[in-house]
C-alpha cells in the first residue's frame, strides 16, 4: 500500500492565528479601561445576569436584596438609638449646681453613680483647698418636700453628720469619721447634695464651697 507523504509539515493541521509583533491585538491603555467605564461594564454585566435568570430566581434574588437592605437599615437605626440613649444616660436631665465659674468639663465630667433602675444620681470630682472631694446631686425626693429641713436633718443623723454649719442661709450637716474623711449633707436649689471628702476640711472652707454652688 502506498502512503502519500504530506507536502509540508503543517499540512492537515489546524492553523493558529498568532498575532504579529506590534499588531492591534495588544492590550489597550486607552480611556476605555477608566474607572467610569469599568463601573459601567460591571453594572451592565450585573443587569445581564439578572435578565438571564429565570423569573423565579429573579424574584428570589430581589427578595433577598430587599431583606438584606431592610435588615441593615434597621440595625443602623437601632445602633443610633442605643447610642443616643447611652449618651443621655451619662448626663443629668435635671438642673444641677456647680462651684463658682467652673464648667463640668473642667471637673472631669458627670458620672452616674446610681443603678439604671433607680432614681438618677450624678456626681463630679473637685477639691476644697487641697482636699479631693466628690459631690453627688439628685432631685429632692418627693418624701422630703413636705418638711425639707426636718427630712434633711433626719438623714444627716443617719450619717452621723452632727456638726451644723451655716453657709449663707444653707444648713450643712457635716460628719467626720475616725480616720478623717468627712461627709456633708445639704439641700440647695431643689437638690439633695452629698459631699464626701478624703480628709478633714475646715468649717469655714465647707461654708465657702457650699456658698459657691449655683
């Protein structure tokens, strides 16, 4: 049997179209690859994908998208509401008093010292002379309003605050512990105020400090 020899090595093989060097198939760096055109291409591709989906799959995709967007919006609103609540919880919502011309930011800010389920009591830190003190304030309890002086005096007795100081018409009841720290109880501007010092404060200094509260 005679076998016919191919006339060339590539005869019978598929020809590969190899671009010549410098031909127009080189990747283009023109404006067609700009961010705007790429975003447009992605958007068009996404639309084509949705268009080619069966109707049932389109409905599922749209439903999932709506659920995700709704859930995200609810979460953001909830977080914002909680942040607002926390912010309000750190600030007294009643009229307070501060010493002289000092602002609460100069005193380190307010601290809520009462539990969330209890009536709000807020405090700040200061000094009387060189003695560190903590001043807490709360609206005068309703049970005190019938006879304020008697109720404050009764409370002072429970704290063993038996020393009475006149601070420009404001009665201050001061108690001193065996180790030196003191507690002062008074009412001013419709507030029940408790001041705790880390060591003994002179009576005149107590009176001057209470007078400065406004």
